[in-house]
């Protein structure tokens, strides 16, 4: 069994992931910025770490104290229900988390002697081209309103995959739906339930390396690699 530091443990993916990790017998230290969420983490069987990812020293101290084998990055900063009125500011915050927060978390993981680093990315920022997109297809880095977000994605992925001695895995999630997302899965076909997204992170703890599209079968992104190398199942759901 492994010790896991889960950054973003109270988020839409973090919450079911804590449940899966604990059920599998792993020791979980889960981070949150908000002290009032500590009790909920403890109730799920995790040890809470109250820390802001932008406080590099406090983050390093928290991760080092946990002595993790694996660090999992599920940090986001999005408004409830993806409220359109709040999204512009949220996308800037999210891009900063991906650029700066990922760097601080990677640095902390290396300082703590972790072996593996798994990070949440997104699968709907590929450049235009033949579909379904495979993991080797380029991201859409053309000038435009989405550029800051895509640059943040690119920075997160580079840090995750090129920070030896960490073994990096990037999970490119499709559009999330299910508890905590405000979405019911009735939107675009490139989607993934949060339970299946969390399960993919559990699978990646001891399988695979590099980039993986994590989605339900759809015409836009290919998921063959994740199915083959991780044993990914888009139909996975938590029971109970």
C-alpha cells in the first residue's frame, strides 16, 4: 500500500478519489485551503492538510511531513455550476494554479522524495485537425481568448512529465459531470463522470506513464491508450 498526498482532496474529483484510495487501503493526506473542510476529509478516512498551493514553503512542509510515495494533483478553482458570470476570473485563477501551483507542488513532491506524480489536465484543447485526437496531437496554442488557459495546461503537463526523478502521468479529462460539477452529462459527447475520472487516477498510481485521454467513447478524443495501458473503464461508478 502507498502513502498518497492528494492536492485538491475536497473537489469534484478529489472527493470520490479519497473514497477509492481509502477503500484500496492506501494512506491519504488530503489538502484543502479551507479549515472548515477538514472534518469532512477526516470522515472519509483521510488526514487533512490545510495549505494554500501558492504558499510554497507551507506546501513543501505539508508534503514532506506526509512522506508520500505518490502525489496527485487535482487542484482547480472554478465557481459552482461553472457560473458564466464568474468564469473569466476563474479561468485566470485556474491557469495560475496550472503554471505556478503545479511548480510548487512538483518541487514539494521532489523534496519529499515522492516517486510518482499524477496531474489533472483537460482533453478539449487540442488544435484543429483530424479526429479523434490522440495524445500525441498538438494543443491549440494559437492567439485567442483561450490562450492563457491552454498555456497553463501546457505548463502543467511539461512540469509533470519532465521533473525527474518523478515518474509523471497526465490525465487529460473530458468535460466533467456528476456530483460537485453542476452538470448531468447531457452536454457535449466528450465528457466523463467524476467517479470514472477519479478511478483513472487510482489506476495511474501503479500503471502507465505520459499522457492519457480520459473520456467516455466519443468522436473527438481517442481513449484506446488509457484502456490498454491503465485498464480505464468509462462506465466505472462508486457504489453506495
